[in-house]
C-alpha cells in the first residue's frame, strides 16, 4: 500500500517520517521544497502536486492549516479528486471546521472515494515521537481498515462517530487546552507577584488535582522563557474561531472560550501570533507588570 502525504509543516513532517520508520511507502507534496527534500532524504518519493500524489497512492493523508486549504488540495485544480483512483481513501488529519469536513466528504463520495476526518492533538513533540492522539470521524469500516496506518503516528487512535465527529472532538480538545493554559498562566503570575518561586509552585501542584498534561508540557516552557512554537497562537486562534462558530451553529455558548480567544487576539496584535500558545502567559504578565521566572 502506497501512502500519499500532503502538508509537511511543523506536524506533518515528523508524522510523515514516522510512517517511513514504520515501513510505509510514501509520496509527499508541499509548497516548502526544503521540507519535501528532507522527507525525500528519509526515504519518500516526491510529487509535483496533489493530483500527482493521488495518481500514485491508495491512501492520501492531508495535514494542512485550515478548511480552505483542505478544500483546495482535495477538490481544487490539480487536487486529489482529479487524480484519485476509485476506492481511494482520504484521511484529513488537519484541524478544520466540522461542517467543512462534511462538505468535502459529500463531494469526494460522489467520485467513488472514501474520507475520514482525523485531527490530532499533542503538538510537535508528540508528532516527533509518534504519540499523538487521533480522533476520527467517518465510516467505521474505513476507520478499522486504516487503524494501523494512523497508529503508526500515534499513541491513541479513537473512533468518535460519523464524518465531522473527529473535528468536533478536536474543538473540544482545543477549548480545554486553551483554558488550561490560561488557568496555569493566572496561577503562575499570582505566585510570582506574591513573591513565591513559580518553579516550586509548579513542582508542588503537578502531582495533585491541578496536575495535567497541559501543565507539564507548558509550565516548563514559560519558566524557561521558551516560546518556540510547538503549536502557534495563530493556529489556536483558528481552532477557537471554529469552536465558536460551531457552538453558535448548534445553539450553545462558550463564554470562557470567547475570553481566551480575545487574549490570544491581543497577543497576535502585539506580534506574537507565531509564538507557542504557552505565550498566553505573557498576556497576564503584561497585566501584572511582572515576568514568570
């Protein structure tokens, strides 16, 4: 089975390399030629565009920034549907709007193709070590058929329901992550402002009820002043916007999400959109006129 992989960014590049390590034959495509060259050097074959990838492969994985990019790559000129063979499966591992996943799915099935929406969580570190969490929506039989392929990049792969359910689950995940980072930032600013060493506060609380994967991943970054992006604020803004749009569409309210969204928007305005989302702490630092360290 030959796998196509389109999108070799912060997440896609290490994910594609893990497929190679697991023995899969890979054809890759990306606008960033340096990223393509790096994955080709690891054993992949390259293709000029999505259509050419689809001609060569049985399964196509897309890992792209947002809904419009996935629509363009799958449905647009020189896109996947133009080159795909009957029965090809598209696994979109991007984080996009659930409605967009359903719209793309409805178009590809008209061409005799299958599709799963399978967004991931874990950021760059877990993409590198192959322990991502994958939440998958689509036909259960297609999920079962491609479970091992997705597991080659992940620590867990969970079926969540029909097409679009994967991205609804990812939005729920992103809401919880954003609010966790905000809570952590408030707490560490409080400790620092009160004259208590925030590193010791972190070590004291991480084993209790306040402990979390988010805390262990992001507190050390803040304490070390390391805001190199594992997951950019710009991308988290995109996810929170999708969450808010979806919530309005289904008739519910996300007030805490809306507040954190405005914090991230303020950081973006200050030129920090390319920083890791742990830089949310800097919003609180500005308010308190103090640095967590």
